[in-house]
C-alpha cells in the first residue's frame, strides 16, 4: 500500500518535468554565460602560468648546469695555471741557485788566485830578506876573517856575486 503523497512523487508529472527542464536550461545558460567562461579562462591561465613556471625552472636548471660547467672549466684552468706558475717559480729558483753557485765558484777561484799571488809575493819577500840577512852574515864573517885585507865594499861585492850564482830556490 502506498501513501497517496508518496505515490505522487514517484509518478511522472509532465508539468514538473517541463519546468525542471526549463530551470535546468536557464541554469546551464547562466553558468555558461557567467561561470564556465571565467572558470575555463582561469584554468587556462593557471595552465599557462604552470607551463611558464616549468619553462623558467628548466631554463634556470640549464643555466645552473652551464654555470657549473663553466665554473669547473675555470677551476681546471686556474689549477693548471697555478701548476704552471709553480713550475716556473721552481725553474727560476733553480736558475738563481745555479747562477749563485757559479758566481760563488768564480769568487772563490778569484780569491784563491789572490791568496796564491799574495803567498808567492810573501815568499819572494822572505827570500829577499833571507838573502840579505845571509849576505850580511857572510859579510860580517868574512870581515872578521879578512878584516885587514879587504874593505866592506869589496866584501859586499864578492858576497853579492856569490849569491847571484846560487839557485833562486
């Protein structure tokens, strides 16, 4: 058994169907006129914004990768230049050391020659002094022996002649 009120809800009513269709059509028209265009425009704009953001992010990522590659290349170049500068500095230091050693060898050789020349000069001076001393001693000895027979000048001449015949060493 059905209630008379409930039976009316379940049975088709052509007037209700018509008005429901009219209201639904008006609602669709109003929604399409005022709501769907702004909503679809908003969604389209949102999609464009997202696409643009993705493009910018991809571009930024590509730039970051390029910068990283450039930085890596610059770092490698700087390291190579630093190694080259260190090698040049080492070579320059070695040249300076070699030049300084050569200069010191030259100075030592010159000083050695000067010392040898000074030593030879002193030897010669000592030889001359020794000859003079020996000559004086010989003259004094000969003077004592021949005091009465010869004078000092003659004795000196005889000793000098004798010394001249002696070897220079």
